[in-house]
């Protein structure tokens, strides 16, 4: 299953290079880093459960 998402911050800051995790039912099933433009694709195994994306924002400068 291919999952595509576009990530943007309301502040307009770039998210380029931020690590992402794709979770299903709270368990990590994929990892990626945000490329320039914010368009991310995960190649996830098929399965049932709620999906979520977790972003590590510790690298964002205030």
C-alpha cells in the first residue's frame, strides 16, 4: 500500500529533513524524512488499524 501525504507548517517554515514515523494502531510501520516541498510517500504493508503520522519537531527553530 502506498500512502502519500503533503506536510506544511502554518507558520510557513520548511519541514525539510524532519524525521517522520508512520504508525498503525500505535506501532511504527514506516519511517521517512521530509524532502523539499513536503511531499512524502510511505510504502506500508497492508493491514487493518488506524494510521497516524508522528513528526519529531525538536529540530524546528523558534
